[in-house]
C-alpha cells in the first residue's frame, strides 16, 4: 500500500458554521404551571402562555398575543371553561371535564394562582 495524503473534505461538508451549530436545550421556564386534562381536552398555563389541546389539535397562545384569560364552571358545574381573548379580539375557548366534580374547585384555586403569577395585571 502506498502512502497517500488524506483526502480533503469537499466544500459544503463538515461541521456547521458557529451560527448554525446546534444550541444546547434551554432550561425550563421558571414559574408555576397549571394543567387541567380530561379524555379529549386539556388546558396548560405556564410561563410561555396558554395552550389548548382539543381532540389532538394543539393551539398555543404566547402571553404577548393574549389580551386576557377568563374561566368559569360550565352551567352544569361539571367542567372548567377557559377562554383566551386574543389581542385582535378573537376569543378561543376550551372545556375540560372535571371527574370527580370536586376536582373543579382545586382547578379554580390553582388556575387563579398561576394566572396571577404570570399575569398579575390581568
């Protein structure tokens, strides 16, 4: 076998330039989180905003796009109804069933506290 110099790397191959190199994962955002979930739907409130999942469709609302968040019990008292009012006035709603019904009281207390933490002015 003859000694040959190592082949050079063709242009376009090799490690990415520093600005395109993979970044380490960001740590989780600080602050409390709220999660209400049933068989089909869920509501998540955390430092990034509000997320609704309804029948495997997820919609995220960052805090910068939210005018206000409202919540109440359903008329029959068996579900949590959460509404997000977008800056442009559109309203999005998600309903999560509470089984057992006592779970709803806990959700109200926790949701009020989490919303107050992330949105102290409303």
